[in-house]
């Protein structure tokens, strides 16, 4: 008696190799996207005729480690001021030039409420505020 072997073709699909391929493609595109920099597009920007930048008025507010306030306008030397007079000073400077912005130079060891106080004054009078830091 002779028995024949039947070769059956199974209708299943090996998903493990497809998953490996998808994972490798994903890894390739993630690595390729992080290597490209946004400066790949070369753009020629127009040149201005004027060589000097516009001058903006900067009101500087200094807070030292003891919480003492000093103010300076532009490149003037800082002058000590009482914390009660700070709002009046900044509003008077803003009336002279509405494009003025405030640069806050605060010591890193002062209480956070002092910085927030200057932020509130600038916000109330709709002034632009920059917090100065070290390089």
C-alpha cells in the first residue's frame, strides 16, 4: 500500500518580517529627519541701504541682592530709586516714548516677588519687558 504525502499550501502570512521592515523604515525616517537642518534652503535676503539699526529707548531696572532698585535710561548710569516710585518713573518714561521697552536686571538671589512686581507694572502699562541674563 502506497501512501501519498499531500503538500498543503497554508494561507497564513508571516507578519514578523513585515513588522521588522516597517520598524526599520520608521527608524530610517526618524534618523534622516533629525539630521536635516532648517537652513538647507538657501535664501538670498535683501540688503538695507542704512547701516545703522533703529535706536530704541531702553529703560533699565536693576534689583540688587538686597532688593534695592536702581533705574537708568539708555546708557546713563543707574540711579537709586525707591520701590514705591518705580511705577511712576516707568510711566513717565513711557509717555516720552511709547516704543520704549524695559530691561530687567535682577540678581539671581532676590525674592521672586520683586521680579513679579516689575512684570506686573510693565503689564499694566502695556510695556515690552526683557529679562536680562548672563551669557
